[in-house]
C-alpha cells in the first residue's frame, strides 16, 4: 500500500516489501544512511528518477544507480516520485526491522490510479484474476496494468507506452 506522509506519497519500503525482498534477492544499493531497492519488473519507464537525480540514475552506466550522486535527502525526494514503487528506500536506523508478527491488520483496501499516458497502478489488498477467474500471481503490493495494449507482458505494463507514444 502506498504511504502518504503529510499528504505526499512516500516510497519508504514497507515491512511486507522488505520481507519479500529478502526472499527474492532484490537488487539494493546502500550508503551509510539509506538502502535503495530496485525492482526492474515494476519499472514503467516514467523517467522520473532519471530527470530527478541524473547523477544517481543513469541508464548509460553500470551499475545504473550510484548513490554518490546526491544527498540522502535529495535521493528520497526523487525516489518518492517513482510512480510504480520500482524504486523504494529504507533509511538505515539503529532499531532492528520489526518482526512480521507485528504487522498491522490489513486495511482490505486497494487504490487504483490511472497514470497520464501510462498504465493503471493498483496498490493495496487486491486479487488479480484472468478472464477465467484464475488468479494471476503478483509479486508485489503494487502492480502496473497496461492501458496502451502494446505490452509484451500483459496484463502488466512493460514500459512500451513510452515507445509507442501512448496518449490518454
Ligand atoms: S518507474 Fe520508477 S524506476 Fe522506472 S523510470 Fe520511472 S521513476 Fe525510474
Ligand atoms: S501502459 Fe505501459 S506498456 Fe501499455
């Protein structure tokens, strides 16, 4: 579920995400203050990261993320603009990660957000089914569903809306 702090979306990692990252061996980049997690399968190619912090996020460099290019405050500001939560972060604090038994009860809510010229983002507690009512596996609490019809991995968005210049 996306978090909102003072009315602003926050891409700080959730406990559920953190647990799944440990299992799925998600890519991560750390400095002394922050760890940034990157899920390429969720990227919808909005380029917010590239334009927000070009010294940190650079597709022409390997690795493409270098935390040296910005302060932690700037990094957080940019990552909070990633619409699909392909990028999330965890501030490195002294307290340990809370145990999963302490998870807050599920709200049972889902949010659907239509992105301009892009996919529909769904976050929260939802069940995705195909036309036969069979469940479709989702690995994350946030998914992007294709609206342009050009994705090679439908029903999910693969960023093709940018290539075809989808407008809606
Ligand atoms: S979806 Fe997120 S990671 Fe992908 S380009 Fe946009 S801001 Fe960057
Ligand atoms: S909306 Fe992203 S590939 Fe179709």
